[in-house]
C-alpha cells in the first residue's frame, strides 16, 4: 500500500463511518516508532506508522485510522479531542476504534524485562537480616542496629 491508497482508504472510512469528508492529507511516516499514527493539530494531516500494516495487517491499520479520525473530526468540531476527554472516549466507542494500538511483535521482543533478584545480608554480630533489591558494598556499610559487619547470605532470582 502506498500513500495514495492510504489517502483513499482514510477518505472512504471517514465518509462511511463518520459521515463526514476527510479534506486533508494522510501519509505513511517511517519515522514513527512508538505509536501507530498521529493527528497533526496544525495541519490537520494524519500520519500512519507503516510497520503496523506490515506486521499486524489491514484490520489493525483500519483501527488506527478510525482512532486518528476521531481526533480529526472532534478537533474540527471544537470538541474534546484528547485521549482523556469524554467526547473522544464516546466517539471511539461509537465507531469501534481502539483507544490504544497493539504492540508490534518486534517491540515486544525488545521490552522483555530482566529477572528481578532479592539479596539477603546478615550482620555477623547480632544476626539481623536485611533484604535488599540493590547490592550493598559490605566494606562500606555496617549494621544499623549494632554497627557489626554485614555479609551476603543468599540471592533469590524471581521470574
């Protein structure tokens, strides 16, 4: 799909679902990374992330277009066009547009979080145990109760 086909699709969705014409430009923007699309307030144009079409298909693209057209039509009518506005939420529900787009499969691979670990330290004098998320420099820090030396006793990895 190229920009001309995207423009025709956006105009078609706007007239069929919203009952209003789309009089501005719709283009693909390859620089978009974290969003499916954006509505530009100054120019009233819509930019779409082409990766969503390539990786998730035409249905996801149509959902993104509906979402951006909600911003477009509400802004031109002078109503609440931001995500937090009631007008916007109601129009999204009415036209069946998603509030947020799905995550791209390639981004899901990048955002895997490392396993969390919990460290346990014990005072060599009073045997008080400390549970920490971060490593403690045992040559620098001492027990808060008796000022005795600390030693690491175990490390638990959570998945």
